[in-house]
């Protein structure tokens, strides 16, 4: 229902409409919850290998303040990279339905637009398998930098075009997003030794970008329109390009003790 139609409804009808819309999303989220619980149970049955370098960390070491990580610039820059990557990926995915409904873009109905979004996330899944093969033969930083460069270029292409060209180019971003999270994570904890556990925690905390950057993009869309609001993910990808080619290099002296 369009915004102008909603404004014409009386309060009771508007409440009924909103309750109906909220009810339609219950089943997908319940299904996702069930799948995640099943996955968590399956993972709990795995026998994961121990990280030898982390076994030397005593209880006293765990209580030491986080600034001990401050000398590991590749980790700190990696946390920023995780922040902007998750933010860019979620921002694009969250805006696609409305983006595809735009008359100048796809002019699609909501059902068709939502179906096309599945190709964005599906591309991320397919790209993960392709990326795994590529990373066996290429340097992770280089692969990350190139992937981010292509993602940024595709997002720019979508912003500067209309119709199905804009639709296809933004969908293809998902394919090149695929390897970013695991690659950034691996580069961020490289050479941390006994600091690996706390370094990993910092990187995981950085996924907060998935909540902040989409909100920021929404504010931008309110001012300049949804078509050009994708400039924010482009900026995020440019940072990841820097991290892949330059910022991911660990200090010359790796950590051997806390």
C-alpha cells in the first residue's frame, strides 16, 4: 500500500493494516530461528581443533585491558573493515525491494522485487565457493581488494544507470561480497598469537555496522533519494580496498606473548 493511501485510512483501519503486515513476517522469522537452532546444535557436535597459541593465555592474561591490542594496526583496521563491510552488505540488501520498485529502476511489484533480492543473497553463497578456490592460489589481501573494488564499481554503475542495468549491476554485488567477511577476519587475526581470542572478539563486535550503516543510508535516502543513497556503500567498499591492499599488512613484529 502506498504512503498516500495509508494516510487516507482511519486510525482503526490503519492499525488493522499494520497488524496484518506484521503478521506476514512471523513465519519467515520463525523458520529462520528454527534453522539457526538446528545449525547451532549441529555445530555443537563438532570436534573443533584447539588453537595452540591461545592455550598459553592464563586467567590473569584474560583480565588484562584491551589496549594491549592497540599496537596491532592490522587488527584495528580490520575491525573497521568488518564494520563497513557488514554495514554495506546489509544496507544494499535492505534497500533492494524499495529500490527495484522505483519507476526509474525496475518498476517492479513488491513480490517480484523480493524474488530478485534472493539472487543478491544467493550470489553471496555461490561466490563463497568460488572464492574458496581462488583463495587457494591468490593472496587474500589482493583478492579482498579486487572484490571490494568490483563491488564498489558495480554499485556506482547501478547508481549512474536506470532500468534493468541498474537492477542487474546491484544484484551482482552479492557475488563479490561473498569472500569479504572471512577474508577480513583471517587477515585481522594474523600473527596475534595469544591475543587471538580477544582480537577475534573485537572483530565480531564490529558487525554492529550492520545496524548503524543501514540507518545512515536511510537518512541519506530521505534527503537525496534512494537511487543515489548507495554512495554510502561505495565509500565502505573503498575503505575495504585500502584494507585489502595496504591496511591488512601485520606489523613487522608479530605477537609472541602478552
